[in-house]
C-alpha cells in the first residue's frame, strides 16, 4: 500500500473575519480528497495507482482554494438570480436580555414562532421585534422549541463550553463510526469513477446533507433524493440537486412507504439529516435497516449532536452559529451592534464535505471487509472543529498576530466553470474545487426541481438523465408497480385471525341490532350457529394465505382487494358447506345462496370487506412498517 498523499492547496484565502473560513473550507474539501485517494488506492485499478505514483504523493490531491470558497457559497449559479431563501421574518431579534435568532423559512416553523409570540398573520418584522423584546431569550427559545419551532439564543464561546449540550458535543468525535455486520457487496466502481454503480439514497434537506450527496454524485454515484410531497426549497434547489435525480414519497402513505423500503433494499449508501429517532416514525428504525439492507453504509447528519439534552433538537447552520458562540465572536471582532455570522454557511458546507469523506471511507471498508457502518456527524461538532482550528492558527502565528481577525484577499472576478441549461434558465456550474490523480470529478446530470423523477434506481451504470415524473407523488401512469413490503408470517397470522374475530363479532352485533330495530325477538344467529364460526375460521385462513401471496407480487391496493375477496369467499364457502352438513342435507347451491342473502341483508358482507383492510392499515401492521417486515424480492437489476 502506498503512502497516503498530502493535500496541496492553491490560491489565496478569500473568506475570513473572526474565523479562518477559507482554511477550514480547504480542510473539509481536502478530507474528501484524502478519502478518495485511499478509496482509489484500495480499488486495485492500475490506472489510478500509476497516475498517483507518477504525480507524486504531494501532487495527487489538490484543493483549489478560491473554488473551494466559492463552492461554500454556491456551485451552481443561475444567470437570473433567484429569490432570497430567507423568510421575511427570519433573523436576529433583541430580547429583554440579549439576542435570539428565529428560523422561519419553513411554513410550519414560521407558524409556530408567531403562535408562541402571539403575533397574527400577516406579520412583519416590526411586530415580531416588538413581541420578542418582551421575552427573555432562554424562555422564548425553550417555548419555541417545545412547540416544534426553531430558535437559538446567542451565547458566547465560553457560555457554550459550559452549557450541558456544549459539554456533550465536546466529548463526541468529529465523525463517530459504528461498524456493523457484513451484507451484500458494494459495486467495485471503475478507474476514473470510484462510485460508479453505487446507489445513494438521499433523505436530506438544506444544506449539509445535500452537499454530501452532491459530492458523491460528482464521483459517479447514482444519487436519488427523496422529499415529502409538501417540501420545497426553490432558492437552493439549483445548487443542491446537481448530479442527482429527485423524487417524492409520502411516508404517511403505506404504498409510498413500501416504495421507500423497496428503494432502500437495493441502495448501497443511505444519507439522512433527520434528528435521532425521527426515522423510526417513518418505518426506518435500525432493525428495519438491518433486515432490509444488511451491510448498508449509513451516514447521519444532525444539528446539535447525538448525546446531551439537545440531541433531538431541530437546528440549522445559522442557529448553531448563534448557540456555539460563532455569531457572538463575530460581533465582538467587528465591533458590531448585532450578531455577526460567518460570511457563508460554513458549518453546513464543511459538515457536508466531512460527511462525504466519511461515506467514502465507509465504502472502502465495505468493499474490503463487506461490513456496513453508521457514521454520525453534527453541525455543532463541526463548529467546535472550526473553533479549534482558529485557536491553533492563532497559537502557531505567535503573539504579534492580530488575534481578532483573519485577513483575506479579494475573490477572483471570474471562476472557471461551464454554462448549462436548467429549469431555471442558463446557469454557471463551477469547476470542482478538488483534483485527485486519475479520478474524474464531474457530473452531466443537470440540477432539477424537487420531485422531477420516478422513485426508482437506474438499471445500469449510465449517468443519463431520467424522464420527468407526471405527478408530485407516486409513479407515472403506466409505470410498473412494485410489491408492498410484506408482513412477517407471525404478524400476518395475528392480523388474519384478529380480522376474522372482529368480523364475526361485528356481524353478530349487526344482526342483533337489526332484529331489535324490527321489534322482534333478539336474533343471535351469527353467534349461535357453528357454521358462522367455521366461516370465520375459514376467513382467517383465506386472509392469511391471500395476503402472504398477493403482497409479494402486487402493490397495496390490488393486494388488499384480492385479500378481502379471498377471505370473504372462503367464509361463504365454508359457512354454506357447514350449514348443509349440520342439517344433514346435500351441499347445494341453495346453501351458499342462503349465506349470501343473510350476509348481504344484514350488512355482514360490508363488514367482512372493510374490517380486514382497516385493521391492516393500523400502526401495528402495514400502517407501521416495522422491523418485522421485509421485501420479498429485489426490484432493481444492476445489469
């Protein structure tokens, strides 16, 4: 094995201030270069190894400094500027004892903040500012977070270091890695495209996660981004969807959850930006991930870390800058009157590049040992890394250095790139900020609006753009359906027998109420005649057998229709036969006709059809895709 190459950085820093942002950007991009060089080295591709050897260790990984800085702002730049990504009332507000930032870009976060503040719509900044001034920062922050919103009080670096969450984050590594059991081998890639054939399921949103998966797309991965139906981020979509295909699935819908599991079963890498535990409610708990895709490479990105009292707190780059002291230090350095953040959302972008590097290292491990893994990162831990870099640079430069600011040079007037046509018109796509010997880092998959594509993997290694979807959710008309994730055998039997018992009991109740309504004697026909009990047992067997078979070959709607019909047919046949045998008469059509008349006249048939389907969609069965569920067969070939 050859020595791991060093990273060469070209150009001069263009981002500075209270923190060495340019140096940090180069470090994050360089981390991907080092992981990529190691991945290529271990791939056994002679072309890669010979090229790296020819250039020498010091020249095989090069970070282009000004380009790295520019990518930390935007890599895709439409000619016609897009609207600001910030909501009108998002921003910093003075409280009774300091400053707080409200993050209201998402409509539901805006609604929460206004509800807590008691400000009605239409709201403006003046009304919000007046309301905020009546609160102390800690109380308002707590109330907004408890209500499901996003807010962060401005703290100093020292205050954060003493805060319980700051202490917890300081104890976490930059990348926490949990190696898991082996599973299906990952594709080997090709010499110039180390991730060719690798399928990346992207469950991320602004901005760190999409940055990570964009990097993987540049290296040849088939990246499929999945968003919920109502989510949009139009101002950053051109930048964050470069190299990817984008689809929508509604995880509140059982068939869409089945689609998501089908995609996961054939994925190699899962990148998600959900808070700890949030995936469980989507049916993607740890047990399901291991069962559906053993050997999966999983990368998880969070705002405030994975331990401590804020581990489950919602957060974004701008909020973490407030919490961790970055905005406070910026304000002091510039002698400003308001919080001063970094010149770019460096925590998001750096975390994204670090996450991509973690994914590359995990892919190398999986190719070598077959082991899956979980790599965890957080914006708060990245903020600590930036703070440590600042301290180290100031220490190394000596006491004569201005300890409050890092000088920069002006950004180049033009940056290298290519112009492409996009949904938003012409756009400049900057050249990659990284060069690694023997590796082609680029993509020709143009950025696109969210929800533009089918929820399916590419069937080969080509990087051709797919057809546009016809609707916001679900496949286009005429596209082949995929099987629903089937219940395990034990849960299928429980569902079937519980369904039959409920049908039998409700049918008897309907008959009893009907007889009373007609003024006659109480009718206990269903509960006193053994043939109806036999029919219920037959229905249970019919439901279990039909669901076990149908759910493995068709999607949810036809599977439910087939199953309920089969269960009802089994009930009618056995009830009719048992009734004929009980009275000692030959089994004849009249017996079955009698059963049908009685069932239909009392509404029993409707009950028999509705109850199994309704029960099936509860959280204990298909309605909650649990660790006891599995996919019957692979859906996507790699031919």
